C-alpha cells in the first residue's frame, strides 16, 4: 500500500493498526480475541471463494490476483499459482463441511491433472500439494492420489545428485545453467507426502538432500537468505548468489524468507532432523527481528523506505504465520511460546479491516500483497496464495486452540 495514494485507507489502517507502512497504531482498548477474528476471517473467506468459484470457469482461467476494477485476473493451469484457488476451496470445505464447497473444490482441482502435458517446473509441488494432495487428505478419495504421485515423480526427475538439489527454472542463459530458489523448499512437501503414499520411498531422502543444499548455500550467517543460487550442474559448485524478486542480491526478500521458515519446518516435520528445525528458527528469528510494528513485512527486509513507505507483503506474513504456528509446536518452553505469539500477532494484524478485503469490493480475502516488485508486477494487490496461507494459518490456529472437531493440518507424528 502506498500512503499518498491511499489516504482514506491509511486513516482507517492507522486506526486499526495493520498492513500500514506508517508503523504502530494505538492499540485498541478492547482487542477482539483472535478466536473470533479467526472464525470471522474464515467465514469471510468462504463467502468470497464461494462467489468466485461459482462465477468462474476453470476452462476460462484460474483466479490469481486482483485488478484495480475489483475482479480477479486469471491464469492458465501451468502458472505456478494455479493450485492455490482450489486449495483454498479445499481448506474452506474442511472448515465448513459444505458439500457445495466440496463440489467446487473438485471442479477446480480436476483440470490441473493436465499440467504435466504442458510446460512445468519445480512448481509442480505448489500446484499439486495445494490441490490434489489436499483433496485426497480431506476426502480420502483415491482418484486424487495418482495425479499427485505422477507430479511428484516429475518433480523428483528434476533432481541432480551432483548439485544435491531440484532445478528451479529452465533458464536459457548458459552462464546460469542451474538456478535453485528458496521457494523450492515448499515443493518438497509433495515428495515427502508421495514417499509415504505409494510413491518412490527414495523421494524422501532426495527431498532432505535438497533441504540440506539450501541450508548450506542459501541461508546466510545472519539468518537472512539469498533468493537464487546458481550451480554448475557438472561439478555442483555454487557459481552465483543473486536475487530475482528481492531488492538486491545482498538483501532478503520477505516472501523468500517466509518460504524458508515454513519449508525448513516441514522438512523437520517429515525427517526429524534437528538441523532443519534449528535453521527454521534462525531464519524466523531474522524475520521477526525486522518485522514492522504492524507485523506485516515489507516486500524485502532491506527495501528502500521500509518500514515507513515500502509496500507491505501480506502473502509473506500469511506464509510465515502458518509456518511459525507449526514450528511453535516443535520448540519447547518460552521460545515455542514466542513463535506462537509472533504468529498470533501477525494473524491479528492480517485479520484487521486494514488488511481484509471486506467492504472494499475486492474479490480476495487479503489486500496488500506484492507479487514481484522488481518486475513491477502485482504491487499492493490481493493474491491467491496470500489467501491460501492465511486460511491455512487460521485453521492451524483454531486446531492449536482445540477449537476444531478434527485435526486436518499435517503435524509431526510423535
Ligand atoms: N514462487 C514464486 C513466488 O513466491 O513469487
């Protein structure tokens, strides 16, 4: 959000204290408990997504981000974000058990089975974990398993054992032959799941190796991160450490850091390797030490004008909140409580009128995300993945509070 262009919204935001570049606002004398904010957020999400699902048509395109006229821009199934719209419908079905939401979730999931027929990349993890794996988890219907396993196999085939990582983009620049991005930590979830659901058992150590390579090469000594490391596929040597969506090669892109918080937490969940939990904590500590007073990060932790005027990225906030909530369950004592408190602070901020789209005419759940600032794309917009991780985090929160009849979110087996 840019203050000068949004004076009216800023006044409201300052009054309510969230998603505002201007920093802290006076705390409400009687803050609403997050329990009721969480339910209200999920109810609002259900109404927004019911409407969009019924009005849209998968053959015409999948909702991705908001436009200034208050509609969804849409993408084809091979876009990296195509799984998030059906994935949110599955979460909302898990929350409401509404058969209409289930029917819509199926309708928007099944066409994604064709993704492997087109151009695909490491994003298969984002696309299938959100859609088919959630569908399988929430329905037990075996129809959803095979497409997810097929995608996991294609993802695993992008692994180079010399590098010890899955290749991200298929860049054509010969000087940049093998880019690996921090976002890829999220795609490992499909491999861990597949290894335990009828796929190749070798996908699990492969995913863990990728996580180790990321730990060694992308995470800096101070806990910040490089977005992209370019490797030599013949030797495994790291050739270059750069950014694609951050402010500078040496800065820390906020959503990338959130992918790492969540990604190392899930690698700990799936492997029990304490080094992954230690790294999840280190990258989380870096981010938490740099959060603005409204608990929603600037799009890059070193963005010019942060925190006074730089745009906030609600998607990074939502991803981090969900990762922190899970991580808090693995960290005993005061530190675990600290991570949970930070997640609750973020969710309270995201659930305020300054961040929610309620009453704005926008079709998303959350406002104020940044897709790709350096490329001037999707700045201060609603994004389908911000909504997905916000809804997920609220479900996790209600589960941790014991306010859900069933546990649906993945958790480390004890
Ligand atoms: N995976 C791409 C992004 O986070 O923008």
